[in-house]
């Protein structure tokens, strides 16, 4: 059941991306000839209003075939009022980027729904105090709940960490903070001066930040956000996911992340299948992250992707002429080769990873 839920969710993400292209094309009067989920042989298809809607054999994405546009034969052009070819550059770019915008919109809406239904938060309750740390010297104890840092209310451990991380340096150390804690039903104020501490981020880099030497107890709470707060939460989460994915891509390109870590559609479905039984919150968070990932991946300047097509349109707009058919065809073949190679590598890595896990 988990695998089926994961597969359907991934198909929906692809569908929503292609829906963006479809809506933008129709908005600007471009005929949509094919709307397909998946590539290759069409398993199911139906013609409605001049458009063929299809479910195809290979569920590694999807595509929208516009009149006057053919990704497999980029030199073909059709001159007609409802053809993509005859539209001005800004309209073409809008149509090409609409899929990305829809993926970001879907992620945003998922995060809003998560905020309204309830965000899981790690409560700011101390589980352990490290020896010889600022926290121990200041008198903090396990089970203390931190309710304020200076004058700012604290509802989660994430907020607490962010407030400590913003501690202002004063000469060679940090300025003291005033913590309001709840201990055995009573409120107390404690003054504490953070110290610098090293840590590793998700990419393995060693960084430095202020610390006070406490560990969370691990208690989870649910915070139901209002509509405005949910919108703010959604905007922050989309931005955070985008930065994380951009940074991951950059590190993959420069070799800081080995190609063996690259995952494909099998790996995505596998992770989603594992998360599916955990409930709405975890599954929706993962769907939103994958939706942002699809948006950013499609912006890469690879001719087989939206980003590559946007580059072609920008070139033609700036140079006031079309790219030669020979160059356009060669770049498109190269782009498809790179894309299919990455897809194949991702699938290979997924199979190896799952096989290794199964044999353990």
C-alpha cells in the first residue's frame, strides 16, 4: 500500500508540473496536442477538445506536446496562430516556466495545509546539560522548560536554537542572554553567556556557532498555525528547501557529493513508501520537498529540460535570430543524452542501494 501511495503521489507531482505548462499554453492560445504522464508507449489515452491525454509506459516524468514544439525534433516549426512557434519570447518563457511555478505553488499549498493542520515541533525542554558548559555554570537543569530568551517567547527547540545562534559577539565572547525558564511550575530568570562551538552541517562542513551546552529532551508538541502564520511558514519552508536543493546540486556538480549518492525515481518512490505509513504530516512534508526539487531540477540549463528551452528562447531574443538547426539539434541530442544518463545512473544507484539493504 505504501508503494502504491508513493507511486500515485509522484505521478500527481508530475501531473501538476505538466498542468502548469498546459494552463499557460491554453491561456496564451497555444494548442496542446498531447498531455502525458510518463514517456514511451501510451498505455491509455483519450482525445478531449483536440488534446490527447495519455498515461505512458515509463513513469519517469511526463510531458506536454505543444503545437509547433517537438523536444525530440527541435528543428520542426509550425506557423499558425495557435502554434508555440509564433508566440513572442516572453510568452514562450512564461509557458516554459509555468511547470516550475506550479511545482513551487503545490509545495507552498502543502506547507500551508501542514501549518493549519498542525506542525510538529520539538518542545524547548532540556533533556541533558553538558558538563562544564555555560548551561551547567548558569544552573540550568534537566526538565527545565525555556519559555523566553530575553524578551522573545519560545515555543519550540528550533526557535530556541535560532535565538542562541543570533547571540551578539561582544569582543572575544558573546553577550549574555536572559533565559526565562519554567521549573516545577515556577518561572525563574537565568543569565547565561554562550560559547563558540564547532558542528557539522548536513553536507559535512565544519562550522561554528554560539552554544550553551544543552540537549533537547525529545518531547514533541503540535502547533496549529493560523492562516497568516501558515502562509509565512510555507514561504519560509519553500525558501529553505530551495536553498538546500541548490546547495546539493552545486556540491554534486563540483564533486563534493559523489555520483554514487545520486538517486532516481526508484529511490524517490522507495523513500515515499517508507514515509507513507507515518501519516499526513511526514508524507506531505516529503511531497512538498520533492515538488520543490522537481521545480529546481527543471530549471537546469539542459536542453531536454525547461531551463534549457528557456536558454534557447533567451538566445534567440537577444541575438534577434534563431539558432541554426544543426547546433540546435546537436545540443538537444546532447541534453537528452545527459538527462537519460543521469536517470540511468540514479536508477542504478537505487537498485544497488535497495539490494544492499535487502541482503543485510
